[in-house]
């Protein structure tokens, strides 16, 4: 009986994966997202190879005087865009504020997402010339065509790190447990930053990795 185990069969006697015969050419077998908390209830699906891959989004910016409210990147018409992050969001909690299309379409740090994807990691460094906590909120906005009212961003993930009292000393960011990882084609992805207290000079450089599915 043991000789008939699948691992012992020769290649010619092994069957193709489920759905192979009807799958479109140039596709690969994958697993859909699912909805369970364990992330294991997806179904087998055949996806086009063009949808498979990894996209990296690079964010680099600074603020000369961090505040307890979140701040985001300058308007693209400002000569310090896209790096300076000193536009006051007006709230220390992302869920308690909103951005008008005039604002979120002009964030120099914003990326328009080209395809449905999942954020798998946020990696990089920050520096802070004070020993204060700095929080980075990676946010997404889903615009609606022709709608001119404000939109509350959704937090993809929030990361807090403590400064080392010097902009010559980096603090490592390496986040792989993402709160709200799903991105949809057309979403706008951008960072915001705040600190405990105010006045710090803060620099950040981050790579956000997203996997298409």
C-alpha cells in the first residue's frame, strides 16, 4: 500500500492539480483571500500571471517640528513637496478627521494603487532628535468619481517608535503584521506622522511592499 502513496508515484502517473483542464493558458494556481481570522479559508483559483507579483512603494519625508496632531505631505504645488510633511490633519486620531479631494489628490507623498493587492510589510528607518515617541500612520483613501465631499482615511497600519535624541541615529521599522492590508485598484496610499509632544525634527524612509493576487 505504501508504494502507492502519491510521493512514490512516477511523474506520468500523477494527476494535474484541481481545475487544470479548464484553466486558461498562462495562469498559475493560487488561493483567494478568504474572510476568516486565521486567513486559511481561501479557495483554489487560477490567476493570470500578470496579476502575480510584488510592488514596492517608497515613502521618504521629514518634518522640522513634529506635532501631536497627525501631519501629511505638502501640496504638490509647494516647492518642498513631496518630502516635507507639515500639513496639519487637525486630529491625533485618523478616524476623527477627513480630507477633501482638493487635499488628498495633491499630497506629494501619495501613490495611486494600480491593482488589487495586499500590504505584506512596512520596512525602513526613522530618525528623531528627541527621545519622544513618533507614530507613522500608513493610510489609504478610496476616492469616488465625481464626488467632492471629504473622506476619512482608513489606517492600513500604525507604527510607533521612540527617537534616539539624534538625527544621526536611526530607529528600525520592520512591520509584518498589518492591521488593514487590503488595497483596491484606485486607492491612494500615503503616510502621516505625529509625535508625543511637539517640536522634533523627524525624518523617515519607508518601503511598503504589496503583493498582487
